[in-house]
C-alpha cells in the first residue's frame, strides 16, 4: 500500500530523531493515561507503534486520504467517549489525537518541531488534573525525553555527519537533557520563591477541572458514594491539637440535604426564613484541629461534627455547614473547633420543622405504610420509632456497594426486596421512614473515620471514607446524629469502609507496606505544605521575615536578579567542576577498548592505538574494517595537537559509541 521510495523532503527527519520525537509524544500522552478512556488511549499508542514500525522498515508516506480518515475517526472517538470535544478531558484527548495524526505524516524536522512544541503544552495541561509530587516527577521524566528529542533534531553538526551518526539511537540526547534540566533547577527554585505570586491564576481552569475530586456533590442518590469504596486517594489530612476523638466520633460534616424528590436528596429549592445560626450547646470540652483539604472546586469545608465556630474565611449556616467565600481550587488549610458531645437546636422553628418532614405526595407506598404502623403502635414516640427502624436493619440487611438498580420506588425496593446497600441507601431510607412517621429528619454527607499516619502525626481521610448519615430531631434533645449504617456494619464506624467490606489488605493494615504507605503520604503532605500552598500571602510573610519590604518592587527585583545570577553561577561552577580534568575523547576511547576486551581482544598497557587496531582487526576479521577505521582516526585526532576539528571529534565519538563487536 505504501511505496518504499520516499519523495524528496526538505531537511528530512532521520530515524533516531523520529524515534526520539515519538517517544516524547508517547510520554506526553501517557501523562493523561489515568483519565483518558482506555480504548482511546490504546488506539493512540497503537497508531504510534504502527508508525514507528513503518518508518523503521523504510516505508513511504501514509496517503493523505488515510490520514484524513484517521483524523476524523479520532475526533469522533473523542466526542463519543467523552461526550464532547470541549472541556478539560476532551481538550487534552483531542490534542493528543491530533499530534498522533501529525506524527503519522511527519517526514521533516519542521514536522517534528511542531509535534514537540505541542507536546510540551500537552505535558503542562496534565497539571489541570493533578499537581501532586508523583505527577510532577512523571512530567519531569517526560521533559527529559522531550529535551533529548530536541537535541536529536539539532545536534550541531553538519547534515551529512548527522545522517551518518543517527543510524541508531544513542544516549547523547538523554545525557544532554539531564544536564540541562539539572542546570535549570536552581534557577527554577529562585523563580518559584521570589517571583511575585498572583492571588489567582492568569487564566481560569475549565469548568470540569476539579469535578469529582472528593466524589461528593450537592445531590445524593442511590449508588452516589459507592463508587468511592476502593478509592484510596487522600481527600484531606487532619492534625488534632490534643488527644484525637475515638473513631465513632470522627464524623466530618460537609453537606446537609433537606429535600427529597422520590429518588435523590438535595438542597431545598426555597428559602424558609431560617435563623442566622444554629444554637449549639457543648456537652464536653472542645476539640481543636487543623485540616489540609485537597482541591474540590467546591465552597463547602469539612469540619468535625459539630462545629462551634466557622473556619477563617468561611461562614457557618443554620444547619452547621461550613461554607467558604471561594471554591477550594487548590490545597486549602484551615483550623476548626468542634464539640463531639453537644445539643443543637432544642427549639425548632416552624418553617424548618415543615421542611424536615416534607415528602413527595406519592411514591414508596409500602415504606409509608410501615412508618404509619410504627407510629400507631408506639403512640408517636419518636425514639421508639427510630429504634424500630434500626432493629429492622440489624435483623435482615447487609452492607455492600454491589446493589442492583432500584426502580420507580427506590425506598420500597431497598427495604423490601434488595435489603443490601451502601451508606447512602441506609441514610436515605432511614430519613424517609422518619419523615413518613412525622419526625423531622435530614441527611448529612461528608466523611467518617480517617487512618492514623504515625510518620506524619496526622489522620489521612481518604475518598473511600465518604459517608452519609442522618440527623433526627427529638423534642427536648434537638438534632441527634443517628447512623443507620452502624446497625448493619458497626465496623464501618469503628474502623473504615474497607474493613466493613472485608476488603482490607496489608496496604491498609499493619506491617511494612502500611509503613511505606504512611511515609509516601507524608511526602505528599510535605509537598502540599511547601509547594502547593506557597501562596502570595506566605510569600509576603517570607519577605517580611527576611527584612524586605514586599511592596518595594525595585528591591524585590534586585533580590530576585541577584539570586538568579547566584543560582546560575552555582550551576556553572558545578558544571565546571564536573568537567575539570575530563577528556571526552579519551573516555570514549577507553570505552571502545573495553568493548573489544569483552569480545576477547584486550589492549596491553604499553600498546599504542595503531598497533592495537591492527591486532584487534586480525583477531576479529568480521569487524576489521571498522576497527582499523576507528583506531586510525583516533590516533590522528589524539596526536593532531590544537589543529583538531571539533566536528571530527564529535563524529568519531558517535561512531565509537555505536560500535559493537562479538
């Protein structure tokens, strides 16, 4: 299908440069592997591998109509798999797809430079998804491949020498890339610390940039939290000032859901004229703590139940939700004070009581009948009705996130048919039963638990700790937390979700794997504290501690320039120290002799290059011509004095490194 004879191309792309470009593009695509649809990712990598195979076999250009068909098919695949060609995931996928098509047609150095330029942008776009230390390390590795590809495109030798030297891929590009990256690190650190930081980014992130970061939204329906059961990524880290509360009291309050439409719980659609703040009476000493919250792009803040005051920069609603003024688009640290023993809202306003009892006019008839029967049997005793519901769960229900789809009456299906579910199933059905019996109830969504990290001295609350529970209002007691999940799986509260599902492992338990997990998480905590949370406010405090005026632009510019020059001087000194006493030509000659020694011809200590070349060529006749050429050329270069041509030295070094003998 493809002709082996290629038409003439201006500034053609050698094989090694093509290979380096393909590897850099593959690395840029793999940075998005965690969020790209698997079929699309496999297709892109298969196209890259196929094009490399064709190029290696010397096959000609791919016809234009095939390239066009591939481009159209990839755009359609992106739209079909992601639902759009706009947004964070779709934009990254489309960019990766178009660069793959570009590589399919690449034949010149100009094509390769275009691919590498866009690949650099693709690598930067990966930070829209994750800015953790592991992601930074992977991007740094991809940058090494990109710099190596740029070196292969322009090694600084004449074209004829480049074509001869690039018959095989060498490690020169990788060495140069690592060297330049190492030289750039001091300057990058100076810029990071001293360059004026903005209060907000120069551009806004896409609307979907943080969707699902915690897995918790302002609408809860059956199965909404079950998808997080095996997600071990950290949602937040918590340090307590004193003795931490026991696991049964570590409920991290996020959202309070009031309205039920027959299937899902959400925020009320009308204001009810609530009081400005909840009335909370602590029944024990307060608990002080510090939370480091991962990005959520949401305004709610998770606080230990029940908060006594709003964190700085946030307000406390009448149902004890902590709401920040701005969405948490970055790592956010805040302090909280809460009471784990308390009495809240003993007096319930009429409008709030109405909202806390409201149900749809129809739906779930069997659950309504059951609640009415309990009310009649107990004479309307709210505590007795709640005990009946908990006893029902304890007798014949099980805890599992593998629940079949529920029908038009999800509460009835769950209570009388399925009888197995996740925390949101129990919270939703319990709140429904309470309201059907005339008892005010609401659903609270957040996290429960947290795994102690002894290496860092904090609790790591993971996405798998996402939880839903209920609050029921009892006369004379106020709002009381009742977690119906604990009636089915007490270990969910005393340990964690994995323990309740018997899905734990050494990674979650004890032993060296758990210790490795804790230390790895501690490194991530340090990264968040030192890098991701280095805001304009912390930079200003750093300048003030150093005795500098943060508002003096001239002074700061001078300090930044001086530090940058010092960093460059340090890098130059290190580079000069490493090069002092080095003779690259001699080093490559010794490596060449070592390869011949492994083939059975060792050079004698007093043997010159010409004599050694003659003896080695006679001992290895299959490589005789190459050995004589290299040894003769080395003798000429070594003893030519100052008249040696640097380009000839570079060409000899490449040929010596490419030489292999059996």
